[in-house]
């Protein structure tokens, strides 16, 4: 497993996908990429599903607001521990009340209002930066245990 | 993607394969409700065996679909949730309240039979 993960670290272990407007297929593509990369890293089925669900929530949010953006996957290593990093950047409307969104139960879209807070729960590291009128950047990491 | 609606005994069966897009879901909901009215089916079973990820959006769609079917006076059972999907849903805080779930197709059908009047 660890050997497998090490083989992934390097130039080939980075992948980015464009997000354009309302194209929902990107959700499927990104979910597949997250699952595949985390499986190759040696993540178990539950962690693979957590990672795929988290990226689904975040990209769904971008697509729902018809924003343009990009998702980047990177296999990382810190103190010998491999992990998967996912960064989603969009040029959408931005989030006015980040704290409230991170607490959950708040939505102007179509979900349960728990998408973003849910993604945070499913990942090990999570950061969200947003500026109204400029866009949002979500940074997430999951470590192999 | 056209999602087929099958019929076994007096029940409608929907087996969801892979990703559902907005349009698919709207079409499926209308198709299901229309079929319900036409066939006077006694229950609906939604099979998620092939679904690898259920996010909060899809959770809401499931809940809405079950609510529409209930408004027509018909029970719904959702079956075949994968273990990893069940774990993730609970962690997301989405335990699908108000939706009856069962382990598999056979048990779902058994439950639907008990609901027949």
C-alpha cells in the first residue's frame, strides 16, 4: 500500500479538471478521479467514498451557481504520511457568511444546506476562503491511515 | 440517461445506475408518478445497489421523490445502500428521515407486501 502511494507521489500525481457553468458531468468526472486516486493511494472503501462525496458536494456547489472554475487533485506526503489534496477554485458569486455556511443548515441553493459543512466533516483538513463577487477557494486533505 | 421503471407484482421498481443528473431526476419523477396513476401500483422500490456516492443533493432528491409518491398514497422503500454510503450519509447528517429503507430487493418487496391494503 505504502509503496503504491510512494509511486504516485511526483509529477504524475497531479490532475486538474475545468468546471464550466452548469455542466453536471464534471461532478461525475471529479468524483471518479477522487475515487481512483484515493484507491491507488491505498484508502479503504469508506475513505474513498468520503473523499468522492466531499468533492461531489463542493463541485455541486460550483455547478449550481453556474460558475467557472477548476478542481485540482494532488497526491501529497507529509512526514512520511501519504494523502490526497483537492483544491477547488471558482470565479462564482462568493459566499457572504462563510461561518454560517461552515456551520451547515444554511442554503440558497438546492441541497440540504449541509453540502459544504458536510464536506468538511468527511475530510481531515478543510479550509474555505471566499470573497463576494470574486469567488471561492476550498482546500481539502485526507490522509492515509 | 433514461432510468427504466420495471414492474414486479403490483410494485414499481427503479434501479438507479450511476450518476443522476437534474434532468434525469425530473424525468424519472414524472415517469414514476404517471406510471403509478396508470398502473395503480401498490408501492415503489428504489434500488441503490449500483450507486457509489450519495451526496446531500441526491439525498434531497430521494426525499422529494418519496414525498411525491407518498402524496399519491403509495409507500416507497429504498434498498441496497452500500455500507460506505450508509456511513457517509450519517456523517453528513443525512439519515433520510421518513424514508423506509431495507437491506436488499427481496426484503424491500417483503416490506411493501405488508403495506398493501
